[in-house]
C-alpha cells in the first residue's frame, strides 16, 4: 500500500470510529443478511463482537507501516478464526460486507480512491489470514 492509501484508510476509519459500535453492528447485520450461515460462528452478543472488530481493525491499521508486525497479527487472527470454524468462502462475504458498510457509512466520503485502498487492504488481510489458517496455502 502506498502512503496515500494508508492515509485514506486511516482517515476514513477515524470517521467510522466515532460511531464504532453502530458501524460494526451495521457490518454484522449486512454479513448475516447476505451470509446467514455466518451467524452461527459468533458465540458472543453482537455489540461485544462489534467492539472486538473495531479494536482489531484499529490495531491492524496502526501496524500498516510495519509489514512484519501486520503479518504476525494477521497470521494469529487467521489461525484463531480457523478455530472458530471460519471457512475460506467467509472471507469473500466479509469483504463484500465491509465495503458495503464503508460505502453506506461514509457516503460521498467513500471515494473511488478510498474504495480502492480499502479493497487492497482487505485483500492483503484476507490472503494473509487464509494462508495462516490453511496449511496447504502456506506451502504453496
């Protein structure tokens, strides 16, 4: 990611962070509407999960200038999510729900450049997490 992409992601997240629980609940509502089977993966109430999601995103965004640190974080998340029963197809559903949430929450501030930066970031995150969660992908 370029420094400009990192700045776009961080500034747009800062806008969302002001309404973090509301935004994360909107994300989960969208995810469960489009992928109903994903609801069974969550054992805690959605507000608790929403807080965890926003905290994890905040930590990930803080490490964008440290690719090694980001990879360690994402590897741990991937391994943990595998233990929760997350399947590879869930990553695509999460990506779609995330972009929808960003577009809905940010409105006109979700510019094509911001969308591209978030798309690139999510693809990196999902690929890294999937690789850590799927031993056959690590050796590929």
